[in-house]
């Protein structure tokens, strides 16, 4: 019962937040619209990984490709130099699990990319995977309000993620947005 309290609070405070399916939760976002998710996202927080270690001012840009997949361009800065990673994403079953995507940055090797929580205006997203090793908080601007942050953290903790491991990304260079 205690584990439902943060979710109930988040639902009360943010009625526009929707839950998605992953290996960690049971309910998909039935109204998830990939085209609304496209565009630029700022990485607010993430778990530490070698492929992003030391990066600041990180953004992700999603756009449709002609083949129906999504072009993914991740950009960040490290030691005064821009680092860019280009990949692709796909929805394996857009009708059954619309908020479940797979992302690849190398050949045909895909990793799951699950939209765990998103607001109705597609301004804030909690993204994870079926593994507790991957977690991101994304926003359309380089910052999020404290109440949204708390709702995201509460949901991530409810799903079993150790939120104390989150790295809060320096977005100083992006604050002009």
C-alpha cells in the first residue's frame, strides 16, 4: 500500500502524467503519440554510463526517417568539444505497446527504450528500460520545476530505480531556451 502513495500523489498533482509499459510496470500509455514525442529534449538527469560519462549540456533530437524509423541525434559537450552520436529508433509493436521503443547506435543491435511517464503536453518524460541500469529524466527545456522533478523521482523509485544514482546534468550553456 505504501508503494502506491507516491503514484497517487503524482496522479493527483499531475493529472496529465501518463504511465507507460515496460518490464517494470503493467500499464501502457494507450494514447502515446510518437509524433508528439519527436523534437528536441534536454537531458535533465541520467544514470552514469561510459557512453555519456562527463557529458554536459546533453540534448536528444528525434525526427522521422523516410523508412518509418526515428532518427536519433544525441549531442553533448566534454572538455570543450561537442560529441555527437547518431542512431535510430523503432516501435516494435506500436498498436500494443506504443510507448515501448528500441534504440540502436550500432548496426542492428537494439536496446529497449521505455517511456515510463510523460505529461499530457509532452514536456517532461521519464525514460528507462527493462533493466534498472538505464534511467533518464528529459524535458523540452533545460530545467524542470521542482514539483515535476519530485513526481518523476517518486515514480522512478516506485518502479525500483535507485534515484540516488542519478547524475543531474549541467545544462548551463542551454539556459537561453
